[in-house]
C-alpha cells in the first residue's frame, strides 16, 4: 500500500482505508475485510506515520481443534526522515528517504505487523479445556468417563508447575 505524501501540507493528516485483505497482500489466516486508520504528522524534514489495522482471522484452536474467527487489532509507528542514511543504523522503525520522495510504501509493515499479531497459543476461549487425551471427547462440551490413571512420580514436579501457572 502506497501513500502519497508529496501533496500533504505540513501538519497532521488522518486517512482511512478499507477493503479486502487480499488487496493489501495478506492471505491465510486472514479473511474478509480490513480497516486501516493512518495518522500522518508531516514536517519539513520528516514524516511520522501511526497506523492501526483491524481485520478478521480464521483459526483452529490449539487445544480442542475447533475452528473460529477472531478479530485482530494491531498497530505500528514509522518515522521517515528526508536525508541520506548514516553508514550504520539498526532501527527498524526509522527509514531514510530522499527529499523528492512522492510516496511511502507501507506494505511490508502491514504484512509484518499483522502476522506478528497472531498469538503464539491460539485458543478459541481463554478457559478452553481441550480434548480428552484418551477418548478424544471435547471437554468444553461434555465430560468423559475415562479413568484417571496413577501419574508417574517423575511428572509430579512438572504437573505442580503447570497447576501453579494456571492459577
């Protein structure tokens, strides 16, 4: 997605874009439509861009394998400085651009930040009970009649740690 900045006067500008996620280069798990709100603060020597994006993603729960849609909201900030880049810089939120730059391309940032917003543990709900390890019953919907076996004592410290982290 390219944003034309040459026609913007110095000051703050707010822009909104919407459309299908395919238009901005996103694929699975994202689906449907996106809403992108951008705030641009333009000065004579730099442009500061704040972007917020909302979209829907289709996931499969890591615990119970249920498919569900989730609303994703993420944002990022970029600074574009009108000058030659220094020999070395390591800031990914600052880009150096020529003074005669007409448009800024934020496609890579949109792609990166939306995929980074996908949670590491995908759960249909916070308290998802998952599936029974023996019979495969969805414990969110039913309880199973499987017997709990005696736990190997070597696993007890790990189970205690898990129980403490769940509380």
